């Protein structure tokens, strides 16, 4: 059966591409996309309606921030239009009479708006814009206190009574490569694994070889596909880990071998889901379409960029049946906390529910295939 899979693979250029250069191009392309590590020079629209020395100093403060790139607009309407066209990610308005209100003891308002559709960019700009404005206004607050007769030694204490330092755990530099790239690549690996296995199963329909497959032993054929493709896809998973933690040198507190075992369990769970969908639909186009729709949102369900407990019940159920959601919990625990083998075993048992899929798969596989299932048989006349 393994020789049969090898021969079929050599006759299928698309399958060859799926197990060779397509995953590598995807992995390298996604890494290059996030390789900058931190977002820099994000365009921000600045509308200075006051045109005073104070507002120009605040604009220079934004220019000094490496995260923001202020772009001046003469009127609010053009700035709003630029934001709606996604030419800028945030909008900052310095109102008329800003300097006058500041010097006369009033409380002028700086209007800051950001596009929260870009979740990470929006959160980053929100914090950076507020920090830049606070730093830029500190000298004026100090002057006000000195004018009120506050001793110079107490001014700094009054402005910052408690100094604080915020440091992200397990990612001190807030590096996006360590934060986003691993879950993004795992989602890609799961998608590629689904397509490889689904394409292998669909080939029996496209090439009209289901009767031969059944005569040779359907479960033997399934086992051959699992044994044939699991090491190949696992090799791509190992390449991801080697790229991130060995070549790029990102910190990892635990064992890479443990992550490989976790990837193996994830792949087996993916195979079971694809098998169930294949035997339910028995149509190559529908199998690929359904699997793609099911596995495409895997990244959103990992809980890396959005708290999963805030998701609606349907989304949380969808997350539970996604193998990558189980894997990413182990991945984060091993990489960040240095979780060992014994502590990981309870997480491995979380895959037991996927074994229940063997029951409907066995029932559906026992029904075999109708001749109508081989809908694309005439297209495969060249091989058989």
C-alpha cells in the first residue's frame, strides 16, 4: 500500500507541490511579513487647528516616536477621508485655542481616534499616542507648577509621584516574531496538512480507484496514507520550530521534542476530521470546500489575539473541534513556562474526543462507495 501511495504521489503534480515547495514558500513568506519584529512608522493624521508653538512641539513629539509617522492635514474633513481610505491608522486633532486654554488653566481636549479594525495596530497606536502627548505636555505642567510657587524639587515628584515600568512576560521586547509568527505558522501547517490528506483521499474518487481501494482493504489504505503523509507534514512542522527557535534564536524554555510530539497528535486529529468529512460527503470538491471553510479561521480561535472566553458559545464549540487550538496551549506552555513531559500529559489527553470520530468513520466506511460517487472518473482515464 505504501508503494501504491508513492506511485500515486509521483503521478500527482499538485500533491507533490503541496508536500514540497508550497508549505516552504508559505512559511518563509509569513516570516518575512513579520520579520521587522515591531511595527514602525505607522501613519497618523495630525490636524493642527491652533498652529501654535505648543501644538508644533506636540507634533515634534510624535515625530520622535519610532512607532508613529505624523502626516499633517490642513482640515478635519481630509484627515477623516484619509482614515476612511485606510491611508492612516489614527487621527489626532489639536483644537483651536489649545495654547490659550492651556496657559489660562483650562482643560483643552486633544481628540485621538484610531481604527480598531486593525486590532494590534489600533491598540499599539492608542498607547503610543497617549504616551507621546503625556510626555509632550509635561514641560508645560512643570511651568504651571513653578508659576504657582511649587518648589522645583517637588515639581518632578508631583508630575510623576510613582514611576512604573511595564514589561511583557515571556516577550520583553514585545517582538511580534515571537508573539504572532508561531501561531500563524501553526495555522498554516494545519491548513496544509488538511489539504494534503484530503487531496490524497479525493484522488481515489477522481481516479476512479475506490473499488480497488476497497478490494485491497480500506483500513489498510487509510493506514498507509497516515503512515506515508504524517512524517512528511511533521517534517514541515519541525522546519517551523527549527526556523523560529534554532535559526532565529527566539527563547524557548522547554523541549522542542515535546512540541514535535504535540504536533504529531495534532496531525492525527486533523486526519480523523478529514476522514469523517470525506466519508460523509464523498465528493472531492465538497470535501475540499468544507474542510477549507472549517480550518481557515484556526488562527482566530487560538486565543492569541482575542480572548476566547469572550467568544459566543458557537465559536467556542468550533474552537474545541479545532486541533490547532489544543496544540497552541501546549506550545505556549512549553515555550514560555518550560512545561515538562509530565505536566503536558493532561493536555495530550485533551485529544481523546477525536478518537470518538472513529465510530462514525467506521460506519460510513462500511457502506462503501456508490458508482455515482466517482463523479470525475472520465478525467482519470490516463492512469487506470
